[in-house]
């Protein structure tokens, strides 16, 4: 555990230092560099600054993504940590790319317009999936319940009030074990529902029905 903590702090430290270095190179290259200048000095400043931004930005992104992944995996599940790492890496590398292009004075207007249009189209097409992903991130960070907990769920969309045991959590679904069997509930529905933890059942018994009317029944 201590070794994992040391690695975690090491990743954060290197990531922050590399990020500050990349930011400094970006500022220096934008202020003093010019790849279109006739003199050699501004060109060298721009080229060196772009190289520093690229290398330091990649290192910073990789280290911070690894630290975030480890943090989420410790607080929830390994699968969620891997997903966070991919997401953080993608966003970080995109920022690094735009920063390098800015230092080299490459016009990114057309790239931004194309990326914005593609983002809008993908956002509309994957609206429900993205809602579940962001709801999953909120559940992982807020931790209203954990894997293995017995919970009481109050939700009109899920058919009323029922008890269940949390079997698994991912970035899209929460898997519940009810008296009627296994149930996969979208994260957005779980986030909108009222959820309360129940004391563990002696002897390891499974989920029980709630005392409220209609408890334990899940309607389609």
C-alpha cells in the first residue's frame, strides 16, 4: 500500500512539473518565437518551444492520466480506472496537439470548426450513452453506495421501491441483484433515484423486499 501511495504521488509530481514546463514553453514560444520570421533566432525559439511543449505535454498527460486512473480504481473498480485513463489521455493529447500547432503558428480554425461540428453530431447521436458515462463518474466520485452494499432504491421510473445488492459498477450500468434476479440499471437512472444503504443481513442472505407497498417489484 505504501509503495502504491509513493507511485501515486510520484506520478502527480512529475505530471504537474511537466505540465508547468509545457505551459512555460507555450508562453515563450508564442511571445518570442516566429516560424515565419526572416531571422534565425525567432525560428529557433519557436522550434525548440514546440518540441518542449510536445515532449513535456505528453509526459504530463501520461502521468496525470495514470494517477487519475489509479485514484478511480482504488475508489471504485479497475474497469472504471482504465476508462478514465483513456478519456484523460485523449483530452490531454488533444490539448498538446493544439498547443504545438499554436506555437508553430499553424492555423487551427478549420480544425476547430471541423472538430466542433463532429463533436455536436457525436454528442447528439450518443446523448444517452454520454449521460450514463457522466452519471457513472458522479457515482464513482460521490460513492453513495459501493459494490457489495445492500441498498433500498426509490424510483418511479424503476417501478417503485425495492431492495437489492450492488453486484457491479461500470461507466454505463450498475448491476443489481434483486429477488427476481440480476438487473442492469443505467447510471443516469441510479443517479436520479433515491438510494439508501441498508445494514448487512446476518448469515449473508440476499436482498429482501422493502416494507413499502409495491416493494420488490420492477415493472418494465
